[in-house]
C-alpha cells in the first residue's frame, strides 16, 4: 500500500484545483458565447461538468 507524503498530496491537490478552475472557466466561456446554446454546446458543458464531478471526487478522496 502506497501512502503519499504531505508534499505530494499538496502538489496533487493544487493540480486538481487548477483542473477544476480550468473546467469552470471553459463552461463560463461556452455559456458566454451566445444567449441560446446549441446542442453541441450543451453536450460539451455536460461533459465538462461530469469531469468536474470526477475531479471533486478525487479531491475528496485525497483529503481522507
């Protein structure tokens, strides 16, 4: 069983937070492109939100 040291956890935590922020920024960018989103934009936003959920689960497991 591999146990991460605190420095590695902090590094990984920062990377995951950066990924979450990048995804949030992309979602905001898509939403700002037009008043009415097309199906492609809706699909991309859904995929990005799913990725955000995955990142959040990784962050939660990292903190245990």
